[in-house]
């Protein structure tokens, strides 16, 4: 009898007479990721797109503003955390903030879409952040909006502007940020030319997680772990470039312009992981 019933149900299923229900995954509770108490702070990493695209194959349009590269939990010694996520990011988890993510946290490499970039950041960093999928991205964007809404304007106020000819002492860049934001960041540089010149690439802000479940506020703190300048030379008086857009069009903080940067070497995953460990 059971065999006949099962055969009947199978026939109905094949004929489309029975609905097929596909379960929608539910985000895994934070607790299953283990005890997050070892996380001492986060790096909120903002990147200058023109510098990134000097050494990577990028899309043809760049928003002329610092954008989020990542929100990276760090253990006591300043190293990042990484493990295979129990539940990968899915689009429905960030659907309601996707528009703002595409502005604040855009992918710059054309071989990836925005979601592919966000998924990679979640799998590499977010899943050990003690935050759920949506909160991880939303927290980073809110921290940027509250504390560093327009880093380019902050630097311009100290007469630090993108230029092909001018150089700036790396400490003067840090001092300009401290004067406006109130907290000392770390600065990362990358190569600018074959003769040893370097350029500003990223600004790393240190963020303290909430001490208890009752206190949910993340707070900016001074970055205390040296070096304060990564890849920028061995002295705070070293001078670095602030890379402009190569087609010499004037751009405001929210304007899209065409990119003609042409040094197409994309970092390998191992290289990026090594940098994240700094």
C-alpha cells in the first residue's frame, strides 16, 4: 500500500501536480560561530579608488571618494581572523541595504560584481565578526557615515589634494585626519611608479566593539599597533603621492568620471591575505 502511494506521489510530482517547496536558509545565530570575545578591535578600511586602480584592472567609472574596502576583526596581536563560514552570504540578507552598499562599499574590479565582492568580504572577515550578515555591512556603513562621511573633503581642508606633481609627508596626512576626526588611523601606501615612489592607498581606522550585549555602540579609537604607516617608507617625513584621476577631469566627492588608468596587475588572493595580516 505504501509503495503504491509513493509511486502515485512521484507521478504527481513529475507531472507538476504537486508544488516543490525549496526551503530558504535562515541566517545562523551568532552564537554558533563560537565565542567572539577574542576580537579586540576592527579595522574600518577606506580605500582611495584611483590608487587601487593604478595596480589593478578596474571598471571604467570610479566614484571620486574614499570607499569601504572592508571591516576586519582583529585579535589581540592585531592579526585578522579567517575561517570558513558556516553560512555564506546570500543576496536576500542584504537586499534592503544593497543600494547604499553599492555607493559606500562598491566593487572596483570588473571581473567581480558588487555581490561577489561583498560575499568575499563576508566569508573572509564578516563571519567571525560576532555580527549577523546584514548587521556586519550596515554597521560598517553607519560608522563611516557618522565618523568619516567625506574623507576627501577632510584632506582638502588641509590642502592635501590629489595631484600628479605634488607630494605630501605621510605624517601630515595622518595629522590632517586626526585634527578633523579626532582619532589616529594607520595609512597604507602602494607603488606609484617604477622609481620607488609610493601613493596613498588606504586609511585604516581602529574601531572598538561593544563591551557587552547591553552596550551596542561601536567606537572609534586611536590605532596603537605600529607601524602607523605601511608601505609608505621607513620614516614619518617620507613623502607620498595622492593619485589623481588620469584623464585630468575635475571631480567632486560624489561625481562619477571615466577612468583611463592602465597598469593592469591584479593582486592575487594570497597577496591580499598577506596585506590583511598587517
